[in-house]
């Protein structure tokens, strides 16, 4: 069902917005599951990241309110989204994606804040990657932010960076979460420069 839905959306987006420029797709690991991180700018980022990553399959965190919307709730469940309470995330926000990675079932997309000061959100992605024994792949989506932009055929680019491992300890590093949060942000900045 995932392939069918994503390929249908891919075709629809191509008709509405034209060709998407995709760079660095060779950086997506093919022999192991991974955590893909990207700044969250619009409801379109997960769509474009998923369709440009095919044939890779992902699980997505989604705010729980989306699952109450008729049809949309059904649709996002079919593409492996799981609900998260943003006010009180709970253990499942980490446990569910970690299990997907450990069981070699699905890759995971996490949208930490693009703000350099929001290390807490990036910490979730780091924890998931560390516990799931998976690499992190940074990505950037640059394109339409609204349906209007989409219909105006605004140029769209998705770029995937090089994967990196998350180690439990690094000599000379006291705050491992801060270290990797800065590494993620530096990767975002470098990919932005390429666009």
C-alpha cells in the first residue's frame, strides 16, 4: 500500500508542480535502516522527502490531532505514520521508531527544529538513532510551502547529505546531544549552501 500511495502522490505532484531536482540520493544507505532528519517548513516536506526517497520506506511521527481528521487519518496510517502528543510525547515517541529500526522494518523520518537553539528536538532524533543503532542522514527540502506555491509550479529541490554514525561517547566531548545537534545543524547549513 505504501508504494501505491507514494507513487500515486509522486505522479500527482509531478503533474501539478513539474520535475523535482534530487541530489545526493546515493547517500541513502541501502544495506541498513537509517534516521533521516530535515528541517520542518511545511506539510509538503514529508511528502517530497518520501517520494524522492523511493524505494525506501519510512515511518513518520505525526501530531495526534491529524489522526482524527476523516480520510487523512486513514491515509497517514497507511504510510506508516504514528501519533505523537506534542505536549506530552511519552515513551512511544522514541520506542516506536527505535523498534522499526532494530527490527529492520522501516527507516524513520524525524523533523527536528531548524533552529540552532532547539537542541531538545534534535536530541530525540539522536536518541532514536543511537538506540536503533542506525546512522543519521541529513536532508533539506526547498520548494513550495503552500498549495498555492505548488500550483504556481515553484521549483523544488530535495538534497540528501552524507550519513553519519551516532556514538555513545566521544573523547573530549561532555555533552553528546549538543555535539550531534550541532553536527545536524552544520549539515543543514552545508546542504542549504549547495542549493
